[in-house]
């Protein structure tokens, strides 16, 4: 007997936006929020998050401009290798890998708390 699959592919823009927002916030916000609020208070933590958010916005805008001007195969480390120095591109690539190795460990330890 054939089973009927009634799953519909009907994600709206707001659904995709909320999934992207949840993925970008991640567990790092919840891990770091406690110490930030205890040291700086809620207002100081909000000011810090807004400042870092602006820096990340400008960084991503600049990266988008470079990717539009000169599309390359590879990651953002390719731009530092091309425009600054090959050693900087090499170091950025390894630092990015190390960043995600640490992030994975933090996410696993955060998941163990729940």
C-alpha cells in the first residue's frame, strides 16, 4: 500500500527570516550574556551589543562590496591574501578554523547544561 506524503513546501519569507535569525544568534549570545550583564549591567551590555553589531554590519557590507567587485573562489581569507599579504591570508584561514573548533566545543558544553 502506497503511503501519501502530505508535506508541503510552503515556507514564507518570515519563516526563513526567523530561521536565519535563530541561526545567527546561536548559543554564544546566551553563554556570554550572563557575564556581560553582571559586569556592565543591562544598559552597558546593550550598548556593547549595539556597538559590536554595527562593526559586524560594516564588516559584512565591506566583504559584500569586495565579493561584488572581485568574485574569487575561496573564503574571505582569499581577499587578505590578495590585497595584503599571503601570510595574512594563511593566518586568517587557520584562525577561522580555530574559531569554529572552539565554537563547536562551547556549543557542546552549552547543550550539556540543558
